[in-house]
C-alpha cells in the first residue's frame, strides 16, 4: 500500500469514538502516539503543546471532577466558544447531533435524554485514558492552530494502532476546574482534551459516521 493510500484509509476510518472498553492501553503505545503527534507542523517549530495524560485512578479522579463541574459548576473557558452557528455550519452540526441521538435511541423531543448524553462528555465516555492539551497564552490563536495539528496527528496515530479517540472541546468549558485539578500554570490555557482507549465497536453510539463536504462547498478555485 502506498503512503497516500494508507493515509486515506486512516482519514476515512477515523471517527469520534464515544464508547470504550475498560482495558488500559500500554504505556509504550501511548508514548508512540504522542511522539507521532509531536511531528505535527508548528509555526517556527515552536511545538507549543503540552499534554497531561491520565490513566487508572487519575482518570477516575478527573472523571469525577468533570462530572461534578457539569452538574453544578459555572462555565469558565479559557477560549471563547462559538457565538452561534449559521448556514452550512448549523446544518452540519444539527445533522451530527441527530445521527448521534438516533444511534442511541434518543428522540428529538427528549430533552432529558439529550442532557444525559451531553453529560457523557464529562465522564469521558467511559474511556480509560484522557490527554489534556494546553497552549501558551502568549502565542495566541497561532499557538491554538498548531495544537489543532497535534490533535489531528494524535487521532490518526491512535487509529493506526487500533486505539479509539474523541477530541473534546467540551471539557475546556470548565477550564478553571481542569487547571486546579492538574495544577496547570496560569501562563497556559486549557485548549481541549482527547479521551481515548480501545473502542467498543459493538456499542450503538459507535455505529454512525458523519459525512464530509464536497470540494465545491469549501474550495474557491482561482485559475
């Protein structure tokens, strides 16, 4: 298989995993994923990402802290969340949500069911591991851009090794809780997290796949 074919296979196979087996991923596999992700390009090779990886009891403690934050905390994100979604962005967001809810049997009018499913973000979807990504405040949006590349590379390397991932901006909604829990310095912002582990392929929530826009929807050719 050519390099391009292998990359295409990974890009098409990767998806946001929302149900995991409890088995721990070996440390050497996690280390390789992190090393692979560290090959992502960054402005001036700054490599602004720093990653906290929780496993075992540390994952459980963080899971509890985030669930408590969701149940009674006040949102305090380090980065502003989107003001609104309109047009194609809104349509894609809704379609993804409807697919997710349909996969787990939540009706469109079931607000309690949706709230329960939303809470799953804060229990890490049952994943045995979580990686918290932080970025230096001083680097602004370009540091965030570089960390986005790291997250993509992390997910692709994980998929290549049979590991499921779900990048989660939701956890950064309570950045103050994440910062306190992991004693993150004030000069770094909490950007996102990646819950990961061996995927539970039998779980209904892991059966749906989102589509992707055609070239004409996002490319403006200037020949």
